[in-house]
């Protein structure tokens, strides 16, 4: 399994859960990111000229983006991104779950 990052945001785009999934299948949580807008931790994820997470929150439909390019201090990072809506009991969209999986040999993720 490749390293990946999974996080959940609320309607205000604040991180409500964060996990770093390692090669050895251990899950590490990062409480330092909780309550922070996701775009203060990661670059905005743009899909069709819109923030992909905002798009999922407003449209209620999942998005998958393959080979998305993030710029970083270490150079370009290619990731596969999955964003899906999170619903409450009444089926209202209350947040989004984001999964970032690197799609090349990058040690950052």
C-alpha cells in the first residue's frame, strides 16, 4: 500500500479528522491540524476552476482526480484525489472526506 493522507472537513472547510496511513498499515493521527482550514495545510485542490472540496460540499457528488499535481518544497508531487460528501442522518451534506494517495515515487506522502 502506498502512503496516503485522509482528512475530513466541515462546511467551513476546517479539518475535523486527519490520518496519515503508512506503508506498514499503522494509522497515525495528527491532532495539530484539527480546526484549521484545509488550505492552510495543503494547497487548494482545484477542479474545473473551482475548489474541489467546496464543489463536493455544494453539489453533494463525489469527485475523483487522478494524477493531480501539487507543488511543494520538494518539487512536484503527483497524487490521486478522492473527495466524497459526508452526510448527517437526514442526508444533508455536513462535510467532505478527502483521500490523497501519491501516484509516483515520492517520499513526502
